[in-house]
C-alpha cells in the first residue's frame, strides 16, 4: 500500500533539467526532432536560448518569450558542464512509494538560464498557491522538497528569502554545488573543447546565462604560478577569459549568504563520491589549465580529492552543515544521484521520516534522523526505516478527483 502524503512534495531539477519553449515550440527538449534539428543546423537552432545582448538575461524584466515547460525525462548533457540524468526514474520511484496526485505533487520547472533567485521567487508563488488549495483538505499542509544539482540552490533561496522555512518539513539535496564547481569556470573560460558538432557555439551560449556564473567555485581552488596553496577565484588580479567579473562577484556574495541558512537542520545532503572530479584550477604565465589536483592538507582526505564527477565533495554540502548534521554519500556520479535505485530508496525513506516527524498522530519522533551516518563514501549505507502504524490516523488525503484544482505556473 502506498503511503499517504498530506503535504506537498516538490521535485526541482538541476540546470538544463527543464524544457524551454517559445510560442509553444520546444527550444530545449530532449526529443528526437529537437536534437536532430540541433545537429542539422550545427547548433544554430539552439541560438535562440541566448539573446543578442549577452547581458540581457541579467534583467529580471527582460522577456524573450521563452517559458519553462516540464522537467526532462531522458538523459542529455550540457557539454563540459554536466551530464543531465533525466528525471523519469526519480518520478517513478516517488509515485511507486507514495500516493501522489496533481494537488500534493509538484515538478517545478524553471528557466535555468536565468539568475536562480528568479526561479526561487516563482517557486514561492507556486507553492503558496498549492498550499492554499491543500490546506482546505488537511488543515495545514507543509512542504517536502527533493532537489537535484542547482535545484538545491533554488530551494535554499526559497527557504530563507521567501519564508519557505515556515512551511517546510525538509529539503533533500542531491549533488547540489553549494560552494560551486570548477567545471563552471572551465566552461565559461573556454577551457573545455567538446569534439562534437556545434560545441563551441554552445559554450558561447552558456556564457550568456547568469546561472552558469552562479555555479563558479567560492572555495580556495586556484593555484597561481605553481603556488603551494590555492587562492580564491575572485582574488585573481586578472579575471579569467570568458568570466564576467561583475557577475562572478555577485554570485559569490549570493552563494555565501545561501550557505548560512537560518534553519540549517531542514537540509539533508546527499552527495556522490569516488568519481574522477575536477577539483582546482591553475594559472601559469597567464594561461589557464584545469586539473584534479586536490585541495590543501587542511581539508579531509575525501574533501580534497573526491566528488560526483561534477560537484567536488567539499562543495556538496553547505558551510552551515556542522556538528550533528551528517551528509550521506554514495558511490555515484552526479547524474546517478537522481537515477540509481539505492539512492532513490534512501530518498524515499527520508521522505517517510519527514512525513511522520512532529506529527503526534503518526509518530513520537521529535526530529527526523539523517538519511545515513557514514563518513566513508565507500561504505554501503543503511537506510532502513522503522515501521510506522498509520491505521489509527484520522488524517485523510483528498481524492484524486481534486487534482484538477492544481495551480497554473506563473511564467518565468
């Protein structure tokens, strides 16, 4: 029997994980016609993603007619930045475990090119609309969020800047780059050459997207002229080619604030490990190179060398993740964190805990236990969930017929 969900369960994809449309026609969608057109035109069909003015997307009022659609189901890639998993398996795992419909389940698509603060504002509007409907059935519904990659940044901003914490039971992040990723710097600076058709044109498109700058690393990772200790990207005397200094500085301030949540215990971190992951950058004689050279010895072994192939271990948990908050790490790649059955079982178990925490009708738990407690990424994590007797619960969820009342998304 599926578990009832008297709250709102939200899934937020990562960068590139949402379809983009203009006038009802797909521009970014992993369909055979769209991909064939991109290859046929050597990538020119994707040029609509970037306006002629490379700074236009910095303006929240700029409207190029592009709107977010549904989340991507099939795997694809943002060359040089991330392999996108598609979210069909995540959706299936949640629907197999929980009783979900259009009222208590939301897949939040957003315009991933833009500043993620805009996505967070739209998320707040949509959640408020859904909760207003849901409250009429359950009294006071709350929110559980599962967010992959950059979706976790969107969710954390919603928590603190849009009063999301007041109605949030928990946020589960999968491979979220809280402290950025060197891959973003490599992509923006032109240090990555994809050997397939149209790749350089695609890299130029990414440089027009504010969101990619918001993924730049904020931890010390730049070795200059053979230095033994790395410095910070924002401290370079000469900005790297392809990186907008003003955007990078604003993004650093934003990420630092996002790393210090007013409610850090609401976040449960899931990360990937034991994957070859770019850790640092090197600048020598004015030339930029990229390496897997680890961080200084002051960091832990895994922090210095591991990651999910896209997000380094050190970046996968926020700065406020201190004592008593234990992240769960799996031997998985960035994309595998939203696809692999063991990870998805752990996510579902965490949601089970969040559904019963602080609910005296369902469980005596005072706080939700972590997904796992292990500092060794190589260990098999025990994600067993204690059984919960719901037979005496007086709370019932609205029938599926109520799903037609789902709110309509505000255009980004």
